[in-house]
C-alpha cells in the first residue's frame, strides 16, 4: 500500500509526463506552453501558461514541478513563485518516487 505522499508524487509524475507530451507537440514558435498544473491532487486540471525556457528550467531538476500558485503540499518546498505559477521541489519519500 502506497502512502499518501507516494500517491501524490505518482500523480505529479503523471501530470509531468502529460506536460512533456504537450511540449513535444507544440510548435517551437509558440511563446507560451498551455500546461497542466503538476500538483499531486488527482482532480486538478488547472492550466498554467509558461514559456518553453521557464519549463525547461524547472525540468532541469528532477524533483521540481510547476504548479498553480498555492497548490504545493506539506511535503514540498516552494523554490520560486511568480504571478502565473510556482515552482515546488519534492522532499522526503515523494522525492525518491519522482527521481
């Protein structure tokens, strides 16, 4: 049986995979990527607009995710926050799951 923290991390990894598919299928000339919030809440489908370079910077670290502002959970630390989104970093058991 997975812990709540592991389940949330697995959800985040699924949303990240979906966003990576969006990135692969979006023309390089698009100024913004229409991504899905990568928070661990299974029913969150909030849209986040980020530039390709912003998303690339987040994805350069395997334990970081782009989420809607305020969507971090107690097992994450906010490493950056902007008006359109926050960047969170997984800690603890969840970090091991996503890495």
